[in-house]
């Protein structure tokens, strides 16, 4: 079945998958159309969207890809107005109108074939006179010359003609064309259903006595979704035929209970429709019988009304969701409307058929028809754009058109190369007239040539001629632009010089394309002809520009103009050198003229630079009395940075050497000598000026007020000298490669420049040392703050630059390759470099250590002042704002130094900041409530301090703003041992503030070891001393309990046997508990040893001590314990409850699960003193309250879960 792209004014389309099947007749297709009614409502005045197209009989069945179907009700209309679109000579018209089916039918007969046209249209809406309709075409006759008609429709020229007509209509319908192309690429699935036979049928319900007992059965069925197949009625579930797109009807078999139809139907298969509903009816209508006489088959159009004159026999359903490509047979029993089983069964066969693209597309893929079609679309689009008055085309095609072209290319199987060939004529014909699209033209050309080269394609003669014509169009276009610039611009104008770049780019592209022609051995004559013309045009143009590019330098403006000209010539030199690699003979004379002109420009520029920068000023006059040193030195430093001019000389020499291999002219050697002489003169003047500045710099060291000025001068001298070294490095590689006799000169220059860097570094270190000395002294005597810190950070940053310069000078060790030619000079040079580096690096690093110590001291002093204000402020918002301000300042200054604080300095600064905060907190502890606030602030300060001085240098701002205080602990990275020490210092400060007597609770002597083999911790308790808290309870016995802190469920606990109470009991007992090996190596896990007494029922504890598990010695052999393990004597702290609470929170990060469980229990605990009646409840683990004892200062409390 062939496909034709036929445009109508109905926008919505669907693919061929939405076709409908009608009986066993061959479904040809349908055409969507729009019917417009006049104001009088006369349907005879209707017209369709087919007004621009005539349809012949041979093309009628080619409309299958323009199908649209809509579920709706229909109304009758007159088909006669449609007949004007059909040729009168080839089609005979017979109109037949059927009021019962609510549709219009038309039979079209030719001499060899017969067609049936059915027009369906929606009901007229009150607000619109426009109706959607559908033209359905089926074949009713037997074609005798069907092959001939199909062959004629396959003609690709006919298809191309229709596409051309489509493009000539309205370009705004590109989206519709894209949908049509997409429909052509879809793969369709059909299901072929064959109604085989039925057996054991009853007489139909309601049949009268006047009928014969045997029925006249026919079958009616459709494909629909399972959930829409039947009406929702309590009494009976009738078939919902409105949910079916295609209704198929077999022919009727007369007077039989076992009919055999063998009728086949092909229906489009949709994913969501997998249920076939079949009904068997008894035919009793003469109208239906008459309509089925033609070949024994018919088509029945869907209607809401019950089938007139027919009686229902039964129905059945078939599931086709799993039907495959092979033919399958199924049998089902008939059911009544209510779902009850009745007599009779029905047998059907099903098979899925898959179809791909139409034959016309396959034909288009053969030969060059697809490429011609592709070019046709581009050409017609451009022509329509120009015809519409759009003379200024965009750089790119419209996106919608590009999508259409892409789909056509995929449909036709066009390669990238073929697509590029199709695009090129479009660009050439419609964009070459616009100068802003010249680069797009050339890039398009060489994109095609690249694809051509990659795919190994060979152009046909016609394509090659097209390329040649396009190439010459571009070349002529560029020459016209350049000629116009030459006429408009004065000879000495800078714009005329820059216009050279256009023709240079064009030359490069032409050369590359000619090389491709040369590679395939094509068109030698064309290449020679083009080269001759290019050589003549370019030589004349270059000569004109170069002759005009020799200005007389009489002022600074002309000197600037010379610099700009030199920049352009430098670029052109590289382009010309690349061109000479392809065709050296064609541009030999041109190259010589070019380099002679360049040398004149360079010579005049450098001579003027030397005169302007150095010789016209007496440097001694800058350092007389009553002069502004800063302005004068800055002026001199700016004049020493002449590396750009020097580098131009080097580029000129390099390009001249490259040109030398293509020409034997003796003038090249003379030009090289001139270039090098000029190079040496300029470098010598530059170095002498730098050395003189360094000498003056050294003599003025005593001027303390100008230290910063000389510091900046020294940095500029180092930068300038380093630029010279980098140029020397390039020159040395170049000279060594071509074996020139000028290496020694460059080598000697490099040694002198290196000495300048060495002296400059020494001077800088000296100045910085003196300045920091003065600043530190001022900070110690007059105070200081972040202003001093800024100066220190700036000094550190400058030291980093000095080290950078020294390392770059040292990196020129590749100069050791000169040893073979100049062993004495090279050896001396390497020794100079190494000595300079080692000596200077040592001085700079020693100076940096001194500055870091001063920086640490400044930070400490400033933070002490800062946290006094921090703790005194009552407003939390103001506190956070102050924190952020200081944090931002410190981040910026530390980041600017690019220096990481040494490992020995950072912990020292952290501990100093800790102590400052702790000392600030203590005086404000007046009552329990305020203590809680200060305690929270203390942990804020901990987080701030650590994050400021850690490697990240970032403050957890989100945590401070939106989380609880205890979540700050997740950001801590402090080591447990140092933190515990600071926490204990905090507790000591609390005791001193409360004036609580510092009475010890006693000491406990023990030894501990861990056996990795058995996984047990063995603790040998030796004795205890000074247990004064048991003085009043000597009649009771005591014991030592052993556990791990924080508590963990999988860790054992133990205790000793009771021993006699007293102040100095002897224990001599050993206790073992099982502990996993991984816990032993964790920092923050502690061994808790607590002494308990039977003074009360609840075992009030008298004291406890913590011992880190990571400090326990581990052995594989227990016999070594007595020789190596030393006993530990630890003091039982009087601040046990406070330390316990603080350490619990602190160690949460070490054992997350265990600590979380412990903290939940901690919230439920009560510390009570039953004897004195004081009760204290811990409300929050992160803000514990202090525990006050009795008047004697003894802590008598009880731990109760």
C-alpha cells in the first residue's frame, strides 16, 4: 500500500494504526476533511480541505496515511459537493443515501475497479458552522490491473511532486508535515481474525411460529478494552458497542444450526484493547439480506440503535493479549446477556501481523531520489522565504524545519555526508549575499569535506562542479569585501591592516580544500588555475598593505599604531607560514617582502621603546633630595616591563627561520642578523636598567618610611626579571634546535638576570623582617588586634611569592644541557642557582616561622578581648552576628596567605583560646540558671574556635542557627585527651568560684592489662588510701565496681569482693571483664572504677576515677604483666558528677549507639542526698546543673536508675 503526503486543513492527525476494518472488504483508507456550512444551512454549499488537490481513481487507495477517527455521533450530509474534486472522465458517480445508518455513502465505479465512499461528520454545534468529517474508502470490485496501478503510484517523481506542492502551500504547516513523516516511520501491528464456524445453535429468542426452526446465523464482533466491553446493568450486561472502533460482520448462513463462515478480517491492534466480543444473531431483515448479496459480504457501520429485524442468539469473548505471529485457533461456549450458559459454541482463529514502511519509501531510498527530495525541501523553503520578502535570512534554519529534515533523513536513510551535500546549495544560494554569514559558508564547506574524507566518499562530477562554483563564490565574495575596505579606509589606518585577516582565513581554507583535491588526484587543472589567481590577487593586496604599513614614527600615537601593526603582522606571519607549508613556490617573493617590512616595523618600535623607556631619563635624578620616591619608582618600574616588545622580536626570528627553509634568498640571512642584533641591544639595555635599580634599592635601605614602596618595587623587579628568564628559556630551546652561535649570549644574560633575582630576594626578606619587628614591638607595647593580623597575613602572602619566584628560577635546570658546549659557564650558573635557592629559602622560611608565632600571639590577644564582649552580650542574635563577622574576616585573611599553619602552632592556639574562654566564663557563674546559659555559650565557643583553626576554616552556621546545641558536638574533631584536660580545668574553675574546699576523696592504686588472645581486660586492685568519706561508715563494707564508659550493652562489668571499710584499705583482688579488641583502640572510651559502700540500701558511691582504655597495655602472654605493667595511682576527684555529665556528652561522638542509650537513661536519673535531703534533677544532658554537697563540702549522693 503506497503512501502519499496530502495536506488538508485538519490539524490533528494519527498514524495508520488508527485505521478501521469493515467486514472482509479491503479497507483502503480515510481522508480527514472539514465541512463549512453557509448561513442558510444549505449542506450543498459545503466544501472540504481537498479544494487544492484532484484525486484520480488510481490515487484514491493511496490515502491510507491521512486517517483520523473520532468517537462521536454522526449526521446525514449530501456527498454531491465532494464530487467536484474527482475527475469526471475516470469515475462514474452513483449516490446512495442511507438514513438509518446516519451516514452518506457514494459508490465510485471505474472500468476496472469499484470503490465505496462513506462520509461521516459530527453533529453541527450551535456555536460553530464548521464540522469535522471523515472520508472512508473501501474497495468493492476485483481489480484486474492492480499491479499496473500500484506501479504507477510508486513513481518517486509523483511523490516528489506532491511534496513540492505541499511545500508551496503554507510553510506554517511544518509541524503537520513533521507529524506525517513520523506516521510514515511507525511500525503497525494488525490482528487477523478468521470466524471459522459455530455448532449446536438454538433458535433465536423471540422467533415466531411462522419461521422455520433453524436460524439464519451471522456473526458480529469487535475489539475493545475489557473494562469497557459491557454495560453496567444489574439485570443484563449488554455489549457496549460504543467502546469499539471497528465492528465487523460476517455473511449470513441460511437455515443451519452449524454454520461455517470462514470469513477473515484485519483490524489494527492497540495495546489497551485485548478482548474480542462476538455475538451471534439470527438474520430476519430483508434490508440486511439485500446489502450482503454483493460477494456474500458486507460492512456494518456502528449505530446506537438495536439491529433492525435481527434476533440475538448468544455471545462469547476471546482474550488476544498473548496472541503471536503464528495462527492460533480458539473455541468458546455461547452465553446469554445475563451471563448464563446456553447451547452452542463458536470457533475463531487469530494471528498478529506486523507491517513496516510503505513501498514508496523503499523506492525513495534507492538511487539519489531521497537526496533530491531532501534538497528540494531546502530549496523550496529558501525560495518561499525570499518570496515573502525576508531578504535577511537567519544564520540557522528554523528549528521546526530542522526537525522535519532530520526525520526525513532518518526515514530515507541518508548519511551525514549526503545531508551535508544537500545543505550546501542552500547555504551557497541564499546566504552568500550576506557578509555576516561568510564564516558559516566556509565552515559548512569544510564540514562537508571532513565528512567526505572520513567516509571515503568520492564526489560525482556534478557534485564536484557544485563545490568548485561554491568555492569561487566565497573567494570572490571575500575579495569584494576586502577591496571595499581598501577603498573606504585610508592607507595608514589600522582598520585597513586588520582587513588582511579576512583574506588570510580565506586563503587557509582554500589551501586545505585544494590539498583534499590533491589527495584524491582530482581536478589538477582546476587547482593550478585557482592557485594562479590566488597568488596574483593576494600578492597585489599584500604588497599594497605592506607598502602603506611603513609609517614615520614622529609621535607617541604613531608608536602605538606601530605596536598594533606589529600585533597584526605577528598573527599574519603564523598564517603565512602555515600557507607556505602547502605551496611554498607560490608565495616566496611575497614572504620576503613581508619579513622585510616586519623588520622595519620591529626596528623602529624597539628603538623608540629604548629611547622612551631608558635613555631619555637619568635614573639618578629620581633619588635626589625632596623627591617623591613612590611616584618615581613606580614610573621606572612600569618602563622596565617591556617583555611584549622583546617577545615580538623572538616571534619574528622564529617565523623568519621557518620561512628560510622555503626560500634560498640571501636577504633572509641578513634579516636574521638584524633581528638578533636588535634583540641583543634591547636585552642588554633592559638588564642594565634592572641592575641599576637594584643598586639604588640597596643604597636606600635606611629609609624606614619608604619600606612599603621599596617592597613593591622589589616585587616588580623580580617579576620583570622572571619574564626575561622565560623568554631566554624559549630562545635557548629555539637556538639549540637550529644550532645558532647566539646561545652563549643568551646564557650570559640569564646568569646576570638570576643574580638580580637573588639580590632582590635578599633585599625583600630584609625589609620584611625589619617591618615585622617594628609591628610586633608596637603590638606588645600599645596593644593590637586584627589590624596587626592583617599585616602579618600580607607578609606571609608576599613571602609565598618570593618562594615562587625562587622555585621558578631553580626550575631552569634544563640549562645543564649547555655543559657540553660551555662547561665552565654552565657549572658556575648551576651553582649560582642552587646557592641562591638554598640560602634564600632558608631565610624566607625562618622569617615565616617568626611571623606565624607573632600571628598566633595576635590571635590570642584579640580573641581574649573578643570573647569578653561575646559572653557579656545578652542578645543571642547579636552574638551570632559578631561570630559571623569575625569568622568572615579570619577566613579571608588566612585564605589570602595561602599558608597552612604548622601542626605545632595550631593546637597551641586552640588551647590558648580555650583557656581564654574558660577564664571569661567563670566570673559570670552566680546561679544555676545563668550557669546553664554560660555552659551552652562555652560549647558554642568550642565549636567556633575549633572550626576557625581547623584545616577547613568553616563555621557550622546552619547548626548554630537551627539545631540544638548538643548537635554541635558532631562537628568536633578535637582529641579526647586534650579535651578532657580542658574540661577538668573548667571543673576546677567552677570549684574555685563556688569556694568549695578542694578536698580529695582519696586515691586508688591498680594495674591493668588486656589480653588480645582471650579478649579480656584484667584489672588488679592493690589498695586505696585517704577514703575519708567512709569515715562515718566503718561498720559497713565496701567494694570497687568496674565498667566501661560510656555504657555499652555488649561489654561486661564486674566488681571486687567486699573489703573492710576504712580510710586506707588493702584490696589485693583481680577482676576480669570481656571487651572487644576494636573498642580498646578507640579514643574516648574510658574505664570507670567506682568505690561503693553499703552505707545505705541503694549503695551510695564514694568516688570514681576514669582511665582511658587506649592507655592500657596489651599483651599476648599474661606472664609478662608483672614485669612490664606498672601500677597506677589515681586521685578520686571531688567533681565526679560534673565531670561525668560533661564527659558523657563529649564522648557521644566516640560510641554513638552506646552514648545515645546512656543519655536516654541519664535523663531519668536523680542525684540525691538522703541524709541531707538535697535533690537535684538533671534536665538536659547538655546543660547539667552543678551539684552542691553538704556544709562540709562532701559529696554524698546516690545514683538511681
